[in-house]
C-alpha cells in the first residue's frame, strides 16, 4: 500500500448509492494517517446525513467536515 501519512485528500460524496461505502473509504484513509476533507453535494446530504458523518468523525477524534 502507498504511504499516505500526512497526505491531503479531498473526498467528494455525491448522491449515488456508493455514498454509503464512502464512509468506509474515509475510515481507511484516516487509518493510513491521511488528512481527509469531505465535501457533500446536496443529494449526498440526503443520503449520508451530516449528523451521522459528524458523529463518526467525533468518534475518530477528527474534525467535523463542513
């Protein structure tokens, strides 16, 4: 696997069904020590509720995406 430590990565979540899988991707990137920023489209906000994402990021000790 690539060394992702301190790499800055932006993850865009759209309204597709894969939005649910994106949370797992973010978890793996953070586990690899990457700095992850999340951007949601309005359609994605209806699927991946921002409260759920915020709760997840707090549990990981990370910043809440805005």
